C-alpha cells in the first residue's frame, strides 16, 4: 500500500512539474490603482494556490478552536459529577409478558 501512495505522489509531482515547464511564459498580474507585476505563469499559479490554502486554513481555525474548547471542558468536567456515581444501579431482567405454558 505504501508503494502505491508513493507512486501516486510521484505521479502528481511529475504532472505538476511538467505543467510548470509548459507554462514558463511571462504573466502580468494587474493589481489595484494601476500597479502591475510580471512573473512566470507557474509562479503566479503556485502563489495563488498557497494564498488560497492559507485563507482556507485561517477560515477553519474558529471551528477547530471551538471543538477543542468543548473537548477540554468535557475532559476536565467537575470532579463531583464523577464521585457522585459510586456504583451503577442494579439491572434486573424484564418480567415476561405472558407466563410460560406448561404441558407442551
């Protein structure tokens, strides 16, 4: 299984590498207020991917923090709640609905 994972990673790397080699022409990025920058297309795409990933991770942080606080509260719950329950209540088998028939 590990070999398949590494083969997949290598295939993705080579596809992206070939894509970047095919897109080496100059790209103009036009910003606000007339500012313009020039860079190879592969660099522009890589920067856009990195910025998108960073924005996505920052957008996930509030939910992660909320779940972490909730898990911490559950794990460090009040000590009195655990000590109040010393023994579980006894369990009994439910009574049958009909008495057993004899003579069958």
